[in-house]
C-alpha cells in the first residue's frame, strides 16, 4: 500500500513537472510574438526599414508580409503534422521549426534603413518557424494535460507566455529607450537590432525544459498504414480525414467558427502598433501599451480558464468575442493616446482567454493519437485568419488612404464567429474523438 502511494505521488510530480515544462515553451516563444510581431519590429519596419515609403504603404507592406508568412506556414502545417503523428516525432519537428525561427530572428540584426524587403524575408522565415513549432507544441497539450484540466493548462500556458514575453519586452524597451539616454553615443537603432538577438536567445533557452521533461507521445497508426513511408502515409491519412470529415462535424464547425473570429483577433494583434503609428501616436504609447497588455493579459487568461470551468468553454469564448466587438467599434473613434491605453486594457482582458480556450475546445474534440494532424488543421485555420485579416486591412487602407474602416469592419468576424460557435455540440464531438481513438492500433 505504501509503495502504491509513493508511486502515485511520484507520478503526480512528474505530471506537474511536464506541465510546467510545456508552459515554459510559451514563456520562451512569446518573446517573438511581443518584440518581433507586435511591438518593436513593426515600428522599426515602418519607421526605419520602410522609411522611404509613404506611411500607409509601409503599413500595408507590413500587412502583406504577415499574410505571406502565414500562408506558407498554413500550407505545410497539416502535412508535417500528419508525418509527426505517424513517426512519433512531434518534439523533433518542434525543434526544427524552433531553430528556423531562432536563426531568422537573429538575422534581423542586419536590417538597416531602406531594407524593407530583406526585413520582410527574414520575418517570413521567422514567422514560419514560430507558427510551425506551435503546431507541435499545441499537439502535445492533449498528452500533457488530462481531459478535465485542458482548459486550465492551456490558459496557464498563455499566461506564462504573456509574462515571459512581457519580461523580455520590458528589457528590450530599456535597451532601446533608456540606455541611449544614459550612455552617450549609444545608438537606439543598434539597441533595437540587438533586441532581435535577445529574442532568439530567450526562445532557444526556454525551449530546453520541454525537450528534457516532456515525453514524446507514443505513435499510433491505422491498420494497413505503411509506416516505413511516413510522407506517403501522411498524405493518405489526410485524404482519409478529408473524405470522412462529416464524422467530425462538430470539430469541423468548431474550426470554422475559430477561423472566422480569429480573423478579427489576429488582425488586432498584428496591426495594432502599425495602426497607432499611422495615427501619429508616440513610441512610448505604442510599446508601453503593448507591455501593459502583456502583464495584464496573464491574470485574465487564468481567470478565463476558471470562468470556463464554471460556465462552460463556449460561453466564456462568447463573452470574449462580445468584448472584442466593442473594442473594434471603439477603435474607429481612436484619436487620443490615452484612448489607445484604455483599449489596451480591454484587449488584455480577453486576448489570452479567447486564444487559450479556443485551443483547448478544439483539443477536446480531436483524437489524441492524431493531435499533430488535427492541430495542423487548427494551424491552417489560424494562419488563414492571419492571411485574410491583415490582407484586407492592407487593401482597405490602401484604397481609403487610412485604416479606420479596416478596424471597425472586424465586428463582422466576431458576430459571425459567435453564430457558428452556437452550432457546435462539444459533447458529441468528444464522443466521436473517443470512438476514433479506440479504432486506432498501437
């Protein structure tokens, strides 16, 4: 009896250690999301790398760059996800994409005035690495967390990401905005470029806990699959999934709903600082607001995880999308810098929760043995949201000569997303996933 208790305690400690290690990857890679995607690089891109272009054209080019990188990541995600499931190599693929992102991010150090095309190329490769690694990171969630704790673990991961990304962003802001004032002759441009290098180092170092403490899930394959040819087997598996998509009706509807409302969420995340730059807001307001969002979003992400436990995952997502709709409407009337700070608080209250609960909601309705494949599809929907949203933002901005109508139009995505989510029967989706899991062979 005593040995059984000790074994149970030891197993629980290993389980918690694996969860902590898994969340640390969010802590590490989120530095790319904050410094590169949201805060420093967009401002550096529009004001330095694209300094020879008109302000609205520089904003549009940044939107097009984000769209291209998301498209490339979306194309390869399902295929490589299926390969990783068949080969049992989710961690290996995560490492490959992480190293691609780390390398491309470090190369941003060499971007100077007028190098907007080179900056776009490096960002595209960096974003492919970032987005690609998240497919396999997300795919580990159903294996790290038990079904009843997925909402909370997913929310915890996002909270850790906001804190980790926020800490490094704060360090980078000190490098860019404070050190040049304290040290005569120290160039803010150099500090900005060095901040890109710190992101690559941070990302690499905080990937190590996951690689060391999270086990590779056992591979499972369908009867008759030739696992000696994983690429060919992955295409056949994807083809079968497409043919049998009606079996996953609720999972498919959930993915569609996510794709629709993620168009609005992704556009706000990617284009916020570029929009503020176009309105003439100062760098202190733009980056300071994003830094504030990072730290405020962490407790709100945890709060939404607890809220989902009380009222249900779908209802918690509904609340977040309603708040996002109010944010989009308010952003149309954005004229003063203090208003940008207020909207930042509103975004912080829903950003982490909406993303974390979407990830766990989809995870509940997918077979665990096909998690990388289905999270590959999840990534496709997520990345196509990052394609359409910023692309339309850029097109409307180019046509109208300003971006206010681009912002207010996002309410369409949130409203339609809520409607589609009401069509999802989560319990039935879970039953289908469990039946599919039982049909797999070791």
